[in-house]
């Protein structure tokens, strides 16, 4: 029976992109996969046919040869480097399914010891806003697993070495065949290490690591914000039998401040002023996050809620040398307790006060009178 056109098999045209070819093949591979169609020879043939078509059309050189010569390009080992020759499709299927679905469909390209990598750890660290401004170094202490000193992390008793795993022959992977399709999985006996501990270390029972209390000096960069995550590579738990260590993640919590509120790199500060200062004008000194002072001039007639911007007086950016701004909001405070003299002066002020002194009040009552009239 003559072979069908590869483009017809995948249901795409000759102008299809690499992504379209890959997507078409994936749909067919999932549909006709032998595990979903056990005992169905027709589905098995369709699966094999689609995989063969994808093998050719997914490679630019093979695709060009096929476009020029059709199936003849690959007959009798033809097509040079692009030809099939004695090509093993069962291995090719494993490679394709590893790309699509991961190790469970015939992977094994990862390092043997990757499955024994140490676990990642999390450490929550609370700092003040001042410490976030300037940055700091701090010692932290946590419980983790470290490489065994007795066996230097090998898991074997000193003077002995691990032997080759009897199940996988040292490959770290085992294969099982289902017709023409081969599934490759991590060896259950050695967990992918490819080795067996025949003389386990007495200190760590062959694990190559043991629990310990660890002290570490960490640097908190200036400008960190609440929720910032810092990754310390290789500072997590030790891996088993010499595998790489996990990572340590610092999660930063910046404590709320009594004076300043933060939004990204900007700071906000509320400053109360008296009615007299707001009306007549004044100058005030306000604190800055670096522990210094800044002077602000309050013009006469400043309304409550007015904001003043101090450039470069906010928080530093984590990357770069720039700083955010400090916004100072003036809130006019009405006096609560008045003595007799103050009351007399305010009464006199109210008598001589004219409407032009309070334009907002004047505008409000004009609107109110219009509302009542209508």
C-alpha cells in the first residue's frame, strides 16, 4: 500500500509553520496513543504514521528533501543526512513524547542525580522601614540537612564506594515496551542515581546528609519592599548522595512605620498644622527616613490636605542609584480646648470676617440656596 502524503497525514498544507505542524501532530498523537487504544491495530498504525510524518516535516532539511522528491527522498537510505536508513522509530517516539509530555513518556535526559536534589527552604525575615532604606547584613539561624561529614556526602562508609544499581545497570532509568512504543522511567530502586549503597555510612544511614542547625550571614539590599523574595542559590537542604543542594528563599516583611507610609519607592507623611499657621503661613521642619530633617515653607492660606513634594527624599530603588519622593500632606487642626482670651479673639475675628476670606464656604451656600429655591 502506497504511503500517504505526510502533509495529508497531519492535516496541514505545505505552507504550515513549524508550530502548526507540531500542534497538528500533538493532537493526533494524543488521539491515537497506544495507551488510549489498547489492542486497536488501526490506531497504532495511525500513531506510527503521524510520528513518521512529524519526524520528516519537523526538520527543515528533511522537509526540503521531501518537498523536492517526496517519499523517494528516503527510500533505500536516500536523502543523505536527511534520510531514514536504519532509523529506530521507537526511540524517536520517546524523544517526541518527552518534548511534549515530560519524562513519563520516555525521558531520561536529565542528570541522574536530579531527583536527589535537596529541597528548597523558606525563611521569613521582618525588618524595619529604616533597615529597608539603608540595607543591612543579618545572621539567620535555621534547621536544615547538610552534607554528612563522615562520608563527604557519598552515603557510603569511608573506604567503600557505591555499586552499580542492579535494576537499571547504572543508567538511572528503566524501560518497558508496549508494542513498538517504549516508556522510559526513573529507576524505582536507585531513584535515578544509577548506584546502590552496599556499605551505608553509619552516621547518615546512607543518605549522604543529616540534620543540622545552620547559621548564615545574609545581605538585605537597600530598597527592598514588603513581600520581596531573595533567592540564595545552593543554601537550601543538601541533596542525597552528593546531589546538588536546594535553594534558600528569604521572604522580606517590612514592618509598618509610625510616621511614614510607603507606596513603591515613594513615602507619604501627614503633618498637622494649626489654623493660624495655615492662614498666616509658616515654615516647619519634618523628619526624613534617613534620620535627617527637611524644611517646608507653608504659604499663607494653605488648605487642609495640601501636599508638598520633596524630590529624592523617598526610598532607594533596588536597582540603580535613584530615590523616590517624599510627599508631605498638611492637615489643618481645629483647636479643641480654648481659653477665654482665645474665644474672645475668635469671636472678634468672626465679626470682622468677610465672605471673600472663605471662597469655598461662599460657593457652598450659594449652591445650597439655589437648591432650596428650586
